């Protein structure tokens, strides 16, 4: 994907396909203004257009009018890509959008590849690699939490953290190089101890930032499984939390035979709820498959709630090897309901009793996961590898072997951190990252 020339002028729709009120065609490159002049006629103005100002006019293919539209020219370097950028903001007709794109392509632009606008922003130094990744994360954000994380990364949150680690690492390397270059003036044993302490301190901070649960929570949301014996009220609770009749509810045990899923938001975090089949011994082949899927959902979930009918003296408690986040005693609105054991929650999906407690348990888990300055699994993998390299360097310095051996690990850690911001990014890495982008961004 990176096998292209920056001299090309690229063009692509910057809005999603389909009918819409507005559709945008974006161009970037040296010929952006020339192509804009060829297809756009401003009303009450003339070329050259003022930079960063919207103009009303007509869009044509040279022979026929395509649409009435707005156009803006953003001259370099004050643009997203730091090249000349032009945008045609027209009515979102798929046919008109295609004609507009064909018109600019016929006048010297070429179709942009996925992520090529953001790639140019990175290559031209407007953003670093972690900020480039945040653009797509923000577009794909499925919750407030994910959006906040992507915005923090876009505003340099990850870059700032990595820069601090790099600054500390650079100071260690400077001390190391001085000790190697001037051995007669340096106490190797003292230098080794100081370097080892510095390496371990940075490694601890890097390891603390590797919170994969937090990254998964932002990327995919929290998975909560509702489990328990048949007719314990799992489907009723799902419907109550979703505030819709998503699952079928009947007095007949075993109504739910497959996973029924629904989503809610808690503190801006996407929460996936899974209503599962009742867990019990069954000779019914179909029901057995549902039970198997219920067990799989419980194993994969971040949180498991075990539901029990408190009015049923034979209600099965959770198995010993099946630790839930909490036991929920259901049907609390029925008369004569026993007082649930300490640590469990009495709920009634009919009256709403205890539902706030259930939401609080979910909220507590989200907050317990915490936050991390890192924003993606790639960043965490690189920081984890850098921490390992620094630990090996510390061990080498502590062992009293020549300082040059520890230097190898220090330089390795520096190179790993540089891959996060892109100061040491090869073509394969850029292809891997930008191939996930959408065209037009």
C-alpha cells in the first residue's frame, strides 16, 4: 500500500456510501487546486480562491452540470495532509458522487488507497504513527469510552507517555556511552548498579501501562453472561436491563436454548449482555447444545451473574468451579421470598428492585479494570517487549559483565518504543496499520 509517489494527487469520497444529505469528495496533492478550478465554478467569486474559505458554486464534468455544491481549498501546509487539499461538498446522491469523482479523476487525480490521506499526514510530519492509528480508532469507536481513548491518543496521550520513557532511556544510554568511552574515569561497578536501577524503573512503568483488559474494554466492550438453572429469570432480567422484549419469556423451563444477546451502556462503556440456556442435566439434544454454548459464554465473559429463584428451595447454587461475580436471587416481588445470603443481591425484574445494584456491579468492574496511557494491543506488545529488554539489560549490569552487552538490550528497547510513534517504522508496519483504514481517510 505504501508503494506510491507523494507527488500524485489523490481523490476519494470522504463520506460513507449511500444516500445522504451531504457527500464529500476530497483531493490532496500538487494538482488539487488545478483540478478544483477545472470542475468547480464559484458563484460571485473567481480563482484563485482564498484558502480555508467555503464557496458556493456549480460542479460540472466539463459538459454538463453535476450539482450545486460548496467547495473549499486548503493550501499547504495548513491542511490535514500538509499538501494542498480541496473538498467538494455536494448533495449525497450516489450517482452525483460517482460523476464528481469521475470528473476529478479524468483531470489528473488518481483514486486514493485505504488510509492514504492519513498516511500522507504521517509521512509529512503532521502526526505521529500512534496519532494516525487513533484516527481509525475514533471512526470505529462504539462507545463513549472508546471515543475518549481515541481522542486522547489523537491529542498525543500515547506519544507523551512514550516520549517520557524515551527521554529516560536516552539519559541511561548517555551514561552508558560515557562509561564505555571513558572507562578510566568511571567506576564500572557503580555505573552498573545505577544503570540497572534505571532500567528496572523504566521497565516497571512500561509493564504497569500494559493493561490488556483496559484495551479490550475500550475496543470491544464488556461481556456479561447471565447464567443459572432453567426458569431462574435470566431472560426476564435481560429484557429488564435492555428495556425491551428481546428474549422470549414463558413459565416453561428451558425456553431459552441459544444465546440471546443485547447491548447497554454503563458509564460510557459498551456492555454486551448474554442470556444463556438454563444449566442442568438434559437428555434433549438441542437443549444440550444450548447448555454447551452457555458454558462457553460463561468461560469467555468478563463478568458472570448466577441467577437463582429464591422461592424455589431446590434452586441450584453455582458450582464450585463456576465462580460468578455475584449471585442474584430473582423474583423478589413474590410474597414470602426468603432473605438472600450476605453478598448476594435480591432483584425483581417486574418491580425494578435490585436492578440498580446489578448495574453498580457492572460499573464497579469497569472502574476496577482502570485506564492505561496506551491505546492498542500493538502499543502494549511493544511496551511489553521493551520492558523485557530493559529487564535483561538490568540483569546484565547486575551480573557485572562488560557494559557493552547491556547496551544491546537498551538499544533494542529504544527501537521498540520508536515503533509506537513511527520514528522507526518500516514499510511492512505501515502497510499493516494503514490497510485497516477506510478509503477517503
